[in-house]
């Protein structure tokens, strides 16, 4: 999938504080159309806060954020976010959850098409409680995509899933990103997941971007490829600091 030089998102000298604690400090980031960015780092480093301010869910103290060169001021319809839990409305059926915010007849064909793409066409009239965790996340993904966002934000959306379902969801997200030519930002604790999906991995330490690593491997990524494990190791070693001998085991999921 080709990427252009057209910026979808720009953060300029962004600072975010909670009281006297600086959570994000002097963040500068540009994301071009078609890119898939993964943000990694230790718990509490500020990565989820960064996603929330891009979504317009939290205010910044200083700096500027631009979406499609338009200054961000609160929520923006061009940005959609998918959370760790599906956040589906239990009193609405699957197809109604996907169409939230739309008129009943609006985009009906698109809803059916998306349900088919996420493998849930036969579940359209079910209640969310009848679905597994992985199925609920597929609905949440379809709900985010129905609005055709300029920017898709993914806040650890696969963190609660079992290992096999997680791999299936990674493949689905990758396929939809490529098919729909999306621009996406994923926050994850899982370095392997970051290298599997992203073409840039950004590391945040103590509220600052300290690494912006390109991932120049063809899709679909092969986890047993020497370059894959080398890159995962490189990022892990940077996160772990002085522990340069950290060993990456390709047969297990690495979480931090």
C-alpha cells in the first residue's frame, strides 16, 4: 500500500499536564495519509493520553494539533477511536450498534458490507451479549469504519483477547487498513503486535518521543523472519534500557 506526503495529523510542541505532573512534553509528530503508526512504551509513559488528546477527549496545555491541516478543537468527526472494550450498547442489536449516529436507512448497504468483511453478517440481528469478546471487537471496528474516518485510533483494542483471536484480529485490521487505504494509529503494550501491523513504531519514554522506527518489511509480516525478530529485539532493548541482552522468544507474545 502506497503512502503519500499529505499530512493527516500534525502535533506541534504539544504539552499535557495533570496538575504539576507533565504527562506529554514537547511532542512533535507528523502522520501522513496511509501510514500505520504504532505507539509503544512502558505503562504510564503517556501513550494512551496521546491518543485521547488526538481524539479530542482531553485538552492540551500548550502546542497545536492539526487534522487535515484544520486545527483540532475538541472532538472531530474525521477521527474515530476504537477502545480496549467494545463499548457496545447492550440494548441495541449488532447492526444498530454499527449504525449509531446514522439515520436508519443511511448506509444500510455499507453496514451489511462491513458486517460481511468482519465475518459477522449472520450475527446482524443478535444482541451484543450473545457475541464473544472477539466478535464484539469486530463490531466495534465496523462501527468505527462506517464513518469512513480520515484517522482511525486504536487504543489497545486487542489487549483482552486470547492469543489466537488476537492474531485473527490483527490480520483483519491489517486487511481493512490496506483495502480502505486508512490512516491508523495503534497504542499497544505488545511490541510484536506493533511490528506486525505498523510501518512506523514510535516509542514514548516519560512523555517524550525517543524513537521513531520505520518498519520496512512486506505485508503480511512473518513472525519467524530474522528481520522481524531483530526489529522486535531492537525496540525491546530500547524500552528495557540497560538490559541489552534481552532475549526475544518468537513463540510467545511479548507484553510490557
